[in-house]
C-alpha cells in the first residue's frame, strides 16, 4: 500500500502553470483507485531544490525525514509523505 515516486518534472519554461499539481493529483487518484495508502517522494536538500520542496508542501506532503549527506557531503535527501487513503 506504500508507493515511492521516483521522479516527476515540468520543463522550466512551463513551471508555475499548475501542470505539476495536475500531474500529482492524477497520480494520487490513480494510486488511490488501486488501493494505495501512502505516497513517498524524495528530493535534494540543497538550495537548488528549494522550489521543489515548496512544491511538495503546497501539494500537502509532510516532510517526514532528512538523511544527511545522502547524495554527497552537504546534499541531504529530504523525504516527504502523504496519506492517500485509509487502510481497510
């Protein structure tokens, strides 16, 4: 019942138009229909990914964990969590 989203993206020139939110909503609904309970997403903790982390917060994801120096020294893995449906 737990899924991990490996990657999602929108071309930079198309960002800020709601495309990413629509992609996430589509994926979340598809997973709910298949009985998924939780979706996990991960990203870098560097300044370059600050907008990505803000995006996940705006999509109602909770920051669940930070794994220090995961990708390399000074580049943490930030893990976000979202409950999609109640367990049976």
